[in-house]
C-alpha cells in the first residue's frame, strides 16, 4: 500500500536527480526544507532517497556514451 511517506520518499528521489542537473551541491538535508515536520526515521528515509537520486544520476552521467547502467 502506498503511503504518504512512500510518496515523500519517491518525490525526494526525483528531486535529488533534478538537483544534480541543476548543479545543486550534494546535501542530503535539502528535502528537509519541505519535510522538516517528519520524525527522525522518516527524515532519514527522505534524506537517503534524495542522496540516492543525486548519486545515481551522477553515476549514470559519468558512464561512457552508449554504455547502459
């Protein structure tokens, strides 16, 4: 079942990817500007998801052209 936290985690992942493209610095606390009212476990999940999105996009872009991830 999809929950509110699940939606926040997925949104944070996508924003991490977009922030990479916007040359935003790697700062996993970025989504806490929006999600500051979460408990500590939920904050950790959102921060990890943002970091995963940012890092995955960075790694994908570092692959040679034509190479699949």
